[in-house]
C-alpha cells in the first residue's frame, strides 16, 4: 500500500515536470521560429538595400553619361557657332569682292 501511495505522490510530480519540460520545449521552438523569422526579414532587408545601392550606382552612372553628353553637345554647339561666324565672314568677304568687281565693270 505504501508503494501505491508513493506512485500517487510521484505521479503528480512527474506530470508537473513533464508539463514544465514541454513548456520549455515549446518556448525553445518558439524562440527558434522567431530567430528564423528575424533572419529572413534581415536577409530581405539586406537584399533591398543591395538592390537600392545597385539602382543608385546605375543612376549615378547614367547621370555622369548624361552630363558628359551635355558637355559634348555644348562643345559641338560652340564649334557650330564658330563655323557659322566664319562662314558669315567668308560670305561678307565674297560679297565685298563681288561688289568691287561689279564696280570695275561699270
């Protein structure tokens, strides 16, 4: 009878220990799940930052390209302007010679 009474007293203790053990395992599992979620979110965040850096670098490169194109266009426009000025001077010179020749023929 003593043995069966002892089983009764041990049984709630074991039951309580197994509940505590189960809760501890559940908490560990929950912590691991939370860690995985955090790692996943951190990985996604890191990927987004890397993507933004690539986009920024592409935009910087594109901006440099556009800036260089503008500089080239300004240079070409300056050359065109100088050419037009020279052509105007040449035309004026030809007109003056033509007038001199025309005056001689009169």
